[in-house]
C-alpha cells in the first residue's frame, strides 16, 4: 500500500508543531516571569531585559510564521493541544461526569 504524502504539507505540519511548541515554552516563560515579578525576586534591570527578550522572541516567531506561511498550521496545532489539555483537565476534575463517559464511549 502506497501512501501519498505532500512534501509541502508535511513540512508545514512539522514546522507548525515546532513553532507551536516554542510558543508554549514562551508562554510558560512569560508566566514564570510574572510570578517572579509579583514575588519581587527580579530587579528592575532583570525585568527590563526579560521583557525585551520576550518581545524579541514574539517578533521572531511572528516573522517566522509569516515568512514560512505556517500561521494556520501553528494555530491548528495550538487548538488541538488546547483541546487535548482541556479534556485531560476535565477528566481529572470531573472523572465521574456522565456526559464525559458518554463521549468517551463513542
């Protein structure tokens, strides 16, 4: 059995996944920076450098998505990951929910 794979779709999908993971790491770093800022464990100089670094990373990611034409691929990966995480959290919070059990049975 032969499987036809469009090289462009494969490339966009893989790049979309990598960029989505970089975005998730960036979001995590941003949250960690906010926590450290609220705790007062960062100096003003560290806050400024961190803010600039995160803005530079945002700009680089945006440019990469536009230049490579993968904005939609990244969005699709992020949406899929968001749904998967929401399902996992829901399963932890409400493991005995009858609606959830009905969906899982399908």
